[in-house]
C-alpha cells in the first residue's frame, strides 16, 4: 500500500503509459505511410496532367485535324516537368476525328504511368476542322 509521502510510479502505471505510447507511435507511423503514398499518387497524377496538356498543345500547334498515335515521353526533357524523374514510364494515346458538332474536330489525349491504363488522365478538346 502506498503512503502519501511515496514518490514515483507503480509498475501498472508504467505499463499503461508504455502501452499508450506504443499505440500512439504506431498510429503516427501508419499516418506518415499513408501521407507518403498519397503524395506519390498526387505527383503521378499531376505529372500525367502536365504531360497531357503538353501533348495537346503540340497537337494544336501543328494544326492537325485527324489522326492517331501512341507512345512514351522519352523525348521530353525531365527539366520541363518539375519533380518528374522518369518520363519514359509515362505513356500517351491521342486521337483526332470529326465530332458530333459540324465544323469541329474532337481531340482526345490520354496519359498514364506504367502498364496499367486504369489511372489514366484524359483531356478532350474541340477545335475547328479543315
């Protein structure tokens, strides 16, 4: 039994404190892992969006009104896309054809990373057809 003059913690109090600390540290580690994964996914999505915009701008600059192609971004300098390291892992597919609107062509550019097209980013643009 403890007297009022006793200082310190009991073994049970120390065990409870250790369990609470361990639980808190485990939760913090899990949260850091989730944030890191989300940040990586956001970087991939942002890079895909920038690459799709660049490919669409290239199509618009050439004045193409029909055609299709696909490939990778090996030819783009990584310095043009901040924080991107391996652009060769990003793939694109574009297609231009006539649209349901008279006098307009429909251009669609899709960009994705790796072999999985499920997470692709797609832009659609309507412009004058010749």
